[in-house]
């Protein structure tokens, strides 16, 4: 009987507890949705690399390199982003996957923020990473909950830009 | 000479034709050495330009130059400094044709300069003036369709192509001046807006 009363008490309290926690969750979502784009430092430009979530290629990373470099800048997991601050001028990037690589050149502009989206597209044996130019409107509409790439998945330079001490 | 500083300049751009074109910077001092005023157009002043040639992810190559035109006059405190219609060049920074597996064609452009009576007004920060969800720097992306096809009927989705992007002549874009630029204008022209106040 005692167990029955305890179970009844939990059952009665559960809806109240769930209702009470709902506003907090919504507030958190709202706060995350209001992603504030940082201003690039004086004399610099910046690029926000991002990858939306989704089932397609979710297990694969999208490793971003400076063209010709052996060490990656960072690797985008599903739903993640990172910011790259750069001197103005043309700068080329590649993304690599098992089957192929994709490349893109940007004109980094002083004081400007540019957006690059990575997607994992279909391949014969596995997914292929693909980077393409994007814009702030698409970033905000398709990327509701911005999550920064983990610090240990960034080069030291990019880590310093995204996780300032 | 009075140098009008750009502490709080009112920079306006209108679609109307300017009533008075700016006096050529190099000609003004000779014509009226004692009545000309230097006006500073600060760097990062926004300008509206039009792409004057068809460029696209399929038809253009990186490095290619293309003609641009100033679509709206640049005015500072009511004084027209750069008239609409002056021409210059932009450059294709990146062009990639649409590919297999739904990947879209890509096109990234840069504004380089406007030519004003032989003087180069350098530009930067090219950006298409886009409406709605349109992304002119990218064609139609069919990656999701290709992935869904792969999941449903096997690797045929790999052969679904994305769309290319083509920029028609006359497409508007914004850019900014790269450097501070000074223009010599008749003193009475520069002073006119203040007299109205």
C-alpha cells in the first residue's frame, strides 16, 4: 500500500514538474537561437564555417584545411560551427573525406563576416564533404542552435580565436 | 583649402540622376584654384554597383575580370562625388560548376575598382543584394535529394546534379570604398547644403 501511495504521489507530481521545467528549456532554446555574431578584430575579416545537423553523414566529420596544409583548421561535426579570423585577401580552403575533397576560395574582407556551409553529400561508398558559400540569412534560418566545435577538435590557432583565455 | 572632415558625414545614395556631376578632381584646382574645397569620402563608404556582364558558375573561371558600373551616385552632405554610370571592374574569385550528388555550382565575386576620369577608386566587400532566401553565389543545391534517392533506391542519387548559378547583366550588388578618397569640388557647391540649414 505504501509503495502504491509513493507511486501515486510521483504520478501526480510528474505533470507539475514537467510543466515547471518547460519554460526553462524554452528560455534556453531562445537564448541559443539568438546567436550573436562576433565582430572581427580591427583590420581583420572572419569566416564562420558551419554544418547543420541531420541524419545524412552524421557520423562523418567535415575536416577543414587551408589549401595545401597538412594540419586541419578544425573538423565540423553535425550541427557545429567555428569562427576563423583572417587577414584580408584571397584564401583557399579544402575539405577532405574518404572518397574526395572539395575546395573553395574566398576573398576575406576587412571588417566583414562570411559564411561557409559544409554538407555531407552522397558518394559511392561513403559520404563526401562539400563546402559552399552561404550567407547570414541562410545561417540563421537553417542553423537554429549554434554549437561551437569542441576545443580539442581545433588547431591551436583556431582554438585561440574561439576559446579566448 | 577647407578640408571637410568625415566625422559625421551624411552619405546618401539615391536612384535619381544627379543634378550636378562632381567636378573632376584633377581639373578643379586649375579651373578655380581659390574656390575649390576638398571633400573627404571616407573608406568603407557603401556604394551600389551593377554587374555589367553575364557571369556564372559554369561559364566563368577564377581570376576573370568583368565590367561593373556604379548604379547609384555617391553623395556626401548633398554633394555628388561619384556620378552613377561610371564603370570599373570586378573579378571572379571562385567559380565551380555544379557537380554530381546534387552539389550546386558556386560563384564568388569581388569588386575591384571604379574608374573616375582616369582615377581608380578601389572597392572591396562585394555582396549581392539578395531578396528572400535567394543565394546568388550558389546554384540549386540537390544534395538532400541525392541523399534521399540513395537511401531509397541505391546509388543512383550520385548521378543527380545540382544547379548552376548565373548572374544576369544588371544584377545589383553592394560594395565599399577601400581607401579614403578626396575630391575637389567648388566651394559654393560644398557649402550649399549648409546654407539651406
